[in-house]
């Protein structure tokens, strides 16, 4: 299996796909102004190739912020792409599509991965997809695109999740998730006065969520939105902690990038030694794969901002590339199996 990455800062799709011959699967990462035209052009260029796309930034050796990026897989893989519509209300209505695609490529836990781009309602979408993938042990990596639009096989969809099943005929696949945060001691909360639809936390342990956050971290209201880069919340999920980023302040409440429900247990998190954590992830991959053929990853927008402010983003991409061909995109939320998380990295490694 091999991975292709091409880009154009000017949004020239022909330039981005230069050298891409006989791909088996394509991912399109475009800007909002050109997304629709890029989807149509890509379909014309590669009419028989399964593809998914969204509006977002891509990366390989550097980040492509405004143009277009193309990531493709070829040489020894099978792929199929499709879409679940009505993401905000009833994605399960279209679950037969995923069930049929799983059978189509004979998906197994050893050699198959699901990659998805979602427009909204990620938690519900992932739960729906997981009902099909979990019995097979097939893992998922993906994320949220911008502007509420995704594409699949040359068609644009609002309110949907575009997905692809990729089977590696030349070896195994394995997924990883990276969390660069750790729990702060003695800061455990029960959420209340939540609004599930608007992702709002009204109160923590019965007090204003905004005031609790400010009092602990000694920040002004204006500083909350940047402080979340260093101190997001963590939602306890079994033995795991899912990161919850703060989106904005609404009165005495905090609006977040993922859903929090009444009675959910939250922790306040703090930034760890992220450079050491990245190195540990790299070592874990090296331990599992002697010669990785490709790594596809999804990094959170807030991680990108944090790494950029710390002048680490370029170094991060350089270090990940020591594993082999590494490419990915910057999402507004990351997917790892059935988890919708913030400020994380999820990736799939191909043998």
C-alpha cells in the first residue's frame, strides 16, 4: 500500500493531483470557496475512484491552510465510499449502505479501516456507525469538516457523514489516539444545566460553569477561549478521558465543541509534556510496525493553534514523517472508533 499527497496553495486542483495515477481511493481537503468546483473536477478526473471530501486544512511536510490538498491510497488496497444522510436527525435510516459496503470488501479487524468526514452531530453518527463496525472489530478514524458540507463520490451533501472502508491487501492496519493532557488534581465536577443541542454546560457542582473555570485558573472572561488550549475539560468515559474544548462564553455558561449531559463527570485537564508524548506515540508505532507504508492522521484545530504558537508544528510534522509517508487533515473534532473528542490526534497506520 502506498500513499500520495499533493497540494496547491492557489487552489489549483490540477496542480495538486499532478503525478497521481491509478489511485484506489482519494480524499479531498478543500477551501470553502472552491469546494464545490473541486468536487466536480475530481469526479471528472477520476470518475471510477471512490472518494470522500470536506472543507478543511491538509498537511504533509507543511500545513496547507487555504488552497487544496489531495490524499490518495493505491497499490494493494480495496476501497468503497458512501454517505449516511440526515446526520442531525436519523443517520441510522441509511445504515444499510454501510452494512452492504462492509460485505462488499469483506471487512475484517486485521486489515480494514473506516475513515469518515462528518458535517455535524458527530456523537450520534459515530454511535450509529459503531453498531456495524464493533461486531467486526473494524476501527474508525476521522473528523469534522467546516461549513457543514461533505462529499462522497463526486456529490456534495449537507447534514451528512461521508465514509470510506479501506482494506489493506498487503498487511495489517492499526489505529492510535494521542492525548497530550493530564488530569489536574482535586478538580472533579458534575455537570448540570446542560443543553445537549447547543453543547452548553450551565453549571459545575451547582455553580456557574464560567465562574468555576475562572476561579480555578485565575483568568478573565476574554482569556477563557485561549486558556482552553492548555486547560480543556475531560469527560470520563469508562477508563478513558475524552477531551472537551470550550467554544465560547454564553452568559454564565460555557458552550463547548462536544456534547455534555446532565450528571456527566468532568475533570479539568492541564497540558502535559506534549513533545515527549508525541515521541512516545512514534515509539509505539515503531514497536508495532517495522516498516509502515503510510500514516493518515487527524489533528485538532486547537492542537494546530497550540503547536503553531509554540513554534512546534513544523517540527511535529518532521518527526511524524520519520515513520514513513505521513499526511492528514486538521479537524474541528476528532473521531476514534465510537469516540468524538477534541484537542486530540487520531491516526491509522498501514503496514
